[in-house]
């Protein structure tokens, strides 16, 4: 099984997900309980958009290795993509509880809470741990804007633009804030800038 795992990892690194999946499935024929092989199959299924299959693989992996936080993160991502928001929150909350200082995990939890229409404190907690996470700050700004908290939204988004001047989403969300505040001229300028950075 170890050789098959290694071959699967090589195939996956080379972008050959079909061969990688074959290797990981062969591992499971020899060793039916292999959390790593099961989690890898979950990753492959997620990349293919096969979310129900991915969720099942992640859950199988966690049955024998429940404390593996990376698998909980990936499970949360698949659940969130599948629209199963409450389950995603549960998965991310487990990770935050186990690793409270992992800023990315708190950002993920914030995304899940936002999808559920619930408070967004997790974004702030993530940024306290790592202020350099501009993508999470952008999400915070967008979340504040959606709830009508335009001042903190503007503050967050303007900082993102200073730190990551090519982030299109920040310009677009700040344009929406400007429109909501009645400043259509600034909104127009921001939309123009956003389009100029569009890939």
C-alpha cells in the first residue's frame, strides 16, 4: 500500500487525477481503512465537482482519524460548495476549536457564517491573528457591506486596495458601497478600475 500511496501522490502532483484515483482505490482494496487514501479521493472528487462523493470520502476518512483537521477543512469546503451550510459550519468550528490560532480556519468559518446570514465576528478574529490575510479582509468588507455597515466595509476594502491593488473584488465591493452611499461618481471610477484589473 505504501508504494501505491506514493505512486498516487506522484500522479496527483503531475495532474493525472485519474491515475491517482486508481492508485488510492487500489490501496483501499488492500487496506480498507486508510484515512489518507480516502481523504485524497475526497480531494479528487472535489476538484471534479463531484461534491456528494467528496463528502462521503471525507466522512469515511474521519471515521478512523477524526482529529485530522485538514480533512475537516476540506469537508467544510465541499459542504459549503454543496450548499450544506450548517454542516460546513460544524466542520469549520471543529477546526477552530482544535486550532484557535489558525487564521485561515477562522476565515473559512466566517465564510460559512456569512452564507448562513449569521454574524461575521470570525473574520475579525482571523485578522487579529494574521492581519496580512487580504482575501479575508476583502470578505469582511463585503460582509459588512451586505449588512449595511458601510463605514467598516469602506475601511476594510480601502485597506485591501492599498495592500493588494490588483484585487478586482475589492474595487467592485467598494463600488457597491459608494453606490449605496449615493456617491455615483466614485462608484463609476471604481467600476472602471475593477474592469481594468480584470484578467
